[in-house]
C-alpha cells in the first residue's frame, strides 16, 4: 500500500516528540451498529480486521474521558 511508508514515518516523528499520544490504526471501516475493538501496543501485530465507525468513535470518547485506561 502506498501510504504505509508515510504512516510509519509520521508515527516515528510523533513517537520522537514530547507529546502524550495514541495512534489509531483502523484497517477497514464498516457501518455496523456494534462496539468491538482490540488494543495493541507498539510492536504487536495489527489484527487487520474490519471495525465499525461506532467502535472508533466510542474508543476515542473513552480515552478522552478516561486516558488512564491506556
């Protein structure tokens, strides 16, 4: 995929910064009405599965409200 080298370079820049960050790496979006997601840490393989937009929105709201969950 064309974007993968750029995604890696951008992640490296963010990781080298002094920012407190979370990188979301969803692979394929669906419109399913479900909340189901998996967390992986740096260096762990991505699951490569589809994820609902609702799951992404729920996860983002959760980590904004409770960053200690990361």
